């Protein structure tokens, strides 16, 4: 029986010729390893009759030598191959270049906005993109019949075949509610994120885009604080001398509410296509947090007041990089994205 095994393995060893490192290592383990075939065979040898031992002992030793020599010679050959290859590599040749990626323009702008506000002590908060009616609308003082709840604007999500009160958030203002509900004032946070609207996709509208929300709640916060904070932000983002102007507006969750315009970043106020020859462009909505919103979130509106603001990141990026077609942001065309390589920091 032992003789049969040896004959079979001898054939296997004879036909083994590869110098590939991993296969060679497998060969070593199989035959010469501590749990290898040779060890095994020597173990079997112990129980063989004394007469047989005389004959088999010699055969066994030859077999062992065969395996060891085979391994050693292939190993030497492998090392020789390596050296040969190493010599053929010209270390003085220039390396193969590889392209580094670029940050997405929206990521660049978001990063810059977050950095500016963090210098004023704002922390970053995030919330879920799938929201309920309470956080997206009700807590923010949207009346029941407000058109923004209309299915034209909002992607509602079906639950058990029925439209429930779950939707893709339409703005990052929902994160304000989550933050105020789960903590205690003062709050000073900046909340970037993706939002969704049921809009036909065109150069000027998309079914998803990005916003940054800001919230500041404390005792004695006034509209003057809001103006100064946003004024500082704009000087940092677009450069000193950028003018701001506030126009009265309406949002259910702020009272009073305003929209903020800045002097056109393209023509510096002289008038151009971007600002429709008005010299100013709108960049965000803002206002004093409506006391109803504070109360909805369990905050004493007699003791605390606050301001909030919200802006579209695409809009800010558009004014910074003059990207006219919103669709470019989500098409992943590397020819477009590569242009922002120099802005990589
Ligand atoms: N949520 C508003 C929107 O999506 C933007 C906004 C306006 C946010 C005024 C605010 C705010 O926090 O005070 O159009």
C-alpha cells in the first residue's frame, strides 16, 4: 500500500515544474510541511513489518530526497527569475502618471459655507432625507391647506398602497425641528443636505438639489444679529465689498421673513444677464423663527428667540463658477468635473 502511494506521488513530483511563488509554496506545504505527505508516509512506515522495512526504508528516503531537491531547484529558479526581472526594470524611467480626482463643485461650495459658519461657532447637523409631515411641514407652521404640501411639489411615499404622511424632505428646514426637539437652547447650527421636489428636470429646475439651513436660537437674538451674520458670510464667500439687501418676504416658519440679495458677483452691480440687469441676485431666504415653531418644538418662545436661513447650494455654486445648467451637477461628466481640480484643497 505504502509502495503504491510513493509511486503515485513520485509521478506527481516529477511532473511538477512551475516556479510560481504561490504554487511552489503550496507544493512545499503539501509534501514537506509539518502535516505534509512525507510526514504522513513516515508515520505509516512505523507500522510496517520488519522485512518490508528493509526494502521500503531506502525507497522512502529516496522519495523524501526527491521532494526536497525538486522544491529547492524550483525555488532557486524562481529567485533567479526574479533577479532577471529586476535587472530589466530601468529605475531611471519616469513613472506612469495617474490622474487624481477632483472634488465635486457642490462639495467644494458646501465645504466653504460650513467653514465660514464654523468660524462663528456654528456646528454641523444632519437629518434624514425621508421625513414625516410633522418635521417637514406641520411643526414648521405650514397651514393644513398650504400649497407647498401639494403633491405637485412633494414626493410622498406610499405606505400599504396608500399615500401616508411620509415624504422625501422638500427642504432642510426639517432638520431645525429635529434639532430643537431633541436638545435645549442655545442652538447654533448649519445643516447641509439633499432635498427633493416633484419638478420636471430642466436647466433651471431639478427633482433634487442641495440646501444649507442655518439656525441660531438663544435669549435676545434679534434681526440685527441675523443681518450681521449673513453680511459676514457673504463678505467671506464672495469677497469684501459685496453688498447685501433684504426684501420682505413670506415663509410659514419665520416672522418677519426676508429674502436676501447680494450685488451681482458676475458684473459687480453694473448689470448683466445673470442679474437680469438689476445689479442684484437673490441668494437665500431668512427670518426670525416664528414663535409657533419654537413652541411646536417645546421651546419657550417668551424666553428664547432665534433666526433661521436657508439657501440652495447649486445657486451659490452657480454664482461662484457660473454653471448655468443645473443638470451638469448630477451627470457625472468627467469633462465638467475635471475643471474644478485646481479648486482641490
Ligand atoms: N426652506 C426654505 C425653502 O426651501 C428656505 C428657507 C427660508 C429656510 C427661510 C429658512 C428660512 O430657514 O428662514 O425655500
